């Protein structure tokens, strides 16, 4: 027979702490919903258990008789039994107020701090009160920097869509690193504080913070090499420019090679009337600004894995006539010694692939060559690249 599990006083704290971790006690201290008085039922002996093992029940009751119930009341119930007579057993504990529950958990200070922070949300910050009630534990996490956060939010409210860099906000004791590391929280606040006209809702997430609230963001840059010495700009062949500047170049090249890997871009051999774009820190949106690219012969070189083909498919949304480069079955099979496992392979159907690319993508997705197989582009021998470029040159 298994030993009965009846609630001991020492276990009460863990039960109450669950409500604290859900934020209920903090929230109830400001916006009562009827949770308090909070009654927590105890697992206690049944009449049959009382009769079967009266000694065990006595042992269980003793700590409840001795408990210091300074912050709660113990609710008792009577059980009458024909052999043991009338017995009083603890049935529940009752906390009258959130203050009592917090004090019992030794969190009276946290509750007081929460009340003070809530009291600071007046006038211009009153719209943050619903957020505070929804995320009470997050409020406490930021208690030490609360006034700084309010200062930043208040500054943005007074200067909507300021058109400056975060670095240019001038507030005592606050620097751009402080703001940048708290974009998520500030974004939640600003969505509540700012008028709709001051928010660009098309921009989302931490990366879209600046554009969403009208700040200047670090411009995307594009790095490229001119593979034909005749095309050099002021004698330079390796350049990094902003996406906006790149869009105005309209370079007189016939071919554009695009590769994700920096070393591939740096080591790409000379090729007539051509350039190579590499690094991919710019993202495809930045490249799409350059309308002049759409008339060029574009070759994209990525990894041979499910994500590499997903990126190729995405790239063709911007440049539909793009050719893949060394992303074929022959290249894959010729580099067996460099195969590795793809940690999180994709499973989606891709619409932007050719018939041959789709066949290889499906083979990778279905593990026909090996489990979660991938060949990273940097492991493809440059002899293969040279042979391919020779064929392109012959076709020109």
C-alpha cells in the first residue's frame, strides 16, 4: 500500500509560489479580481484513511497544530468516526490579502516596489498600466532601470519620428547601448504611448525598431568585387557601399555572381565583364533596390542543402532569371568527403526552383543520399569553379 500524500506546512510555500510566478499576487494588489481571500485546499486524510492509520494522521496533524499562522488562517474540519470519535483536521489555508501572501513568501519588498512603480505611471504614462498588470514579473525585472526606461519612452513621445540615430538621443545617464539592448520592451511601451500616425506598423521586431518609430538605422551595405580590371572605379576593385549608393551605380557589367561566403567572393577569379557580390549581410531587399541588376545575367552560389535551395528560391522572387552556380547533383557527389549534417533541414515546398534543382532538393529533403545531408559552398573545390567559368566564357 502506497504511503498517503497529505499536504505539509513546508509544502504550502511551493504551492503559493506558483501563484507568485504567474504574477497573480502582484496583479491582485492593484486590480483585485476576487482571488483574495485566497483559499488553498490541503490534501488531507479521508475518513477511511483516518480509521486505517490513526497514528499516521496524528503525525501529519502535529506540524499543523504548531504552525506559525501569522500571515494566513488555517481552516479546520471535523470528522466523526465510530472508533476514534471526533477529530479536527486542517482542510485549507486562507490568505486574506496579497500583502499576507507576499509576506509569507518573503516578497513584501518586491510587492512594495511593484506598487511604487505602478504609482509612477501617471499623466503621460497612464497608458502603460495595462502592460504593467499583464507583465508584473517583467516590471520587477526592470525595477532598477525603470526611471531610465520612462525617460527614453517619454523622450520619444515628445519627439515622434525624430529622424535621428538612437545614438543622438541626449538623456542623462542613458546611452545608445542601453536603448538598443531594451528595444523589445521599449517597443511594447511605444506601441501603447504613441499615436498610430507615429508608428510604421509594417516594420516589426527588434530589427525593425528604428524604422517603426522613425529613427535612422545603420544603412545596409553591399560588398562587391569587379572581376574585370577595365571596370575598376577610381582604380578600386573591392568596394563596400550603402545599398542606396549601390542602387545608383548602374555598372556596365554583363554578369553578376552572388555568393554568401566571404572567402568565395574574395578568391573569385578574374572574369571579363563581370562582378561578384558577397557577404549577404545586406539581405535581398537591399539588392532589389538596384534596378539595373535585373537586366544582368545573374548566377547565385549557395550551399547545397535544403536551406541553400530555400534561399535560392527566395532570391528568384527578386531576380527571376537567376542561374544557380555549382548547386547541382554532380557537384554534390564529387565532394562526398566534405558532406556534413544539416542541423535543422527545411521541409517546405519551394516554387522558385528549376526542374533539376527541385529534383536535388527533394532528394536532400527525402534523405536519399544521406541523413540531413549538406555541402557548404566553401568546401567546393575551386577547380570546379574554374571549369564552370571556362564553359560560361566559351558560351559568351
